[in-house]
């Protein structure tokens, strides 16, 4: 892999702008394949990248390449795919048409099925799975705020792509079990839907034991499913995935003490699914809970709570009124 070639973010939304921006701050050649609205915003305001830890970096629009034209992929040595899961097949077609044959394709998306879709569309090209543990909020006027902690993980490869992408303020680590890491993240991402239905910031939601117990019950369903499928989830935090439901059910004082030592959460952090409902967009529920439910059906495992949560998210999507602000009791039905 030629590290002098550009890194192109395909589908630069909140995560893509933050990751691409941090790479540009570290003087990497970065291109963003963006929608017209995002291009106009960055051209007007530049990029302002802030973090839960007080970090702040600013970039002028001229410090990276911006384009709505997929021809920007022509110069890519690495393509970072950051589109929503429903758009993976479409962006794969653009990559197939425009990116060099030897470019490394890296999925930095939610869920566990995107790499298979990319492989299907891209044939023999090199595709790496990745996992982004942190949330990024689009604050407007070119500001993208990282609201939770954690390092990006990529599958190992001979060229050590993870090391090529790791820069100050954006650590990227190689993983020998990226499938386990992705499933570990998906199990945690089951809370995205609860955050969206609650209309509460993540920190406030996790500070409430009733919300945590609801999360724990849903997570226990998910863990039962992946155990039946023979999958071993790798936790993105020091707490093993199988211990997390027990941790979530602990009294507030004990839980908050442990959480504070394992993860940092900005008081205003929100899930991506909350952002989708807020902006009237379709959520990724079919690629998170939906993936677990599909596996549950294969292995004969009952997941009634997860099915109810999916139904409530879809009701909110159809209603188009944003996050509904439900209580744990209303979600349980």
C-alpha cells in the first residue's frame, strides 16, 4: 500500500468528517466524498473537531479535498466507508467503478453485515472490517463533536493498515478477531434504540437504573442468541461482554464508579439512532436488532423484548415526530 496516496472517506457524515478531519490534522492527504449540503457547510465554515476531553482542532476547507463526484476515489490508497448500512451496496458500486484496484477498502460502519456486502460487490479487492466505538454528533456550522471514548479497531492485514491510519487523537488498533469485536460492539449498540426511544442523553439514560435494567434485559437476549450461534463477542471496554448485563443492573453508585473507570461519556452524548429520528431519517434498526433477530430465528431463540423495541422504532420512523420520549415501562409494554 502506498501511504503517499490519499485517504478518501466515502460518504462523509458525522463519523466520516471527524475521522477524515483528524487524519487531515495529522497532515495526511484526505478527500471527502460528500453530499451537496455537507460540501457547502464545510466550504463555508471549515471543520471544527471537538471532543469530550476538551480537545479541539480546526481545519480550513482548503486543507482537504471535497467532492460530490465519485471520481475523487481515483487517487485513493485507502477508502474509508462510513455510509449507513442501507447505502453500502450503492457505495460499493461507486468504489468498483472509480477506486484503484489495489486500494484498501475499510468499513467503519455499524453492524456486522457490511463487509460481506462490500466483498460481494468488489470481488477480489482487499476489504477490512473496522469498529468505531465512539459517537460523533454533527453540531452544525462545520463542528463535529466526539462525545464518547474508545479506540478504532481494524482487522489485521499484512500492510498494517491500522498503523497507517493511527494518528494523534485518533488511535487505530489492529485486531486478530475483528468479527468478535464487531459483535461485541453490536451488542452494546442495542442501546442505540433505547436512547432514541427515551429522548435522553446517553449519560442521563445510563444514570437511571430502570433504563439500565431494560438495556441489560435486551442485551441478555442478544448474548443468548450469539452464544447459540457459537459467536464469542469481544468487548470494546475492559468489562467482558458477558458481565455487562450484571454490571448494568447494579445500584447507581457502584455502576457509576465502574463506568467512570472504563468509559468517558460527554453529558450531551446522543446515539446515532436518536439523531436519525430527530432528523426524520430511516434508522439502522434492521442492521442492529434486525441482525440479532435473524440469527435468533436460525437458532430458535426467543427475543420478545428486542422485537418490541424494533416495532417501537419503526412506529417512530413512520410517525416522523422525532424521538418519542417513552419510559422503560412503556417500552416493556
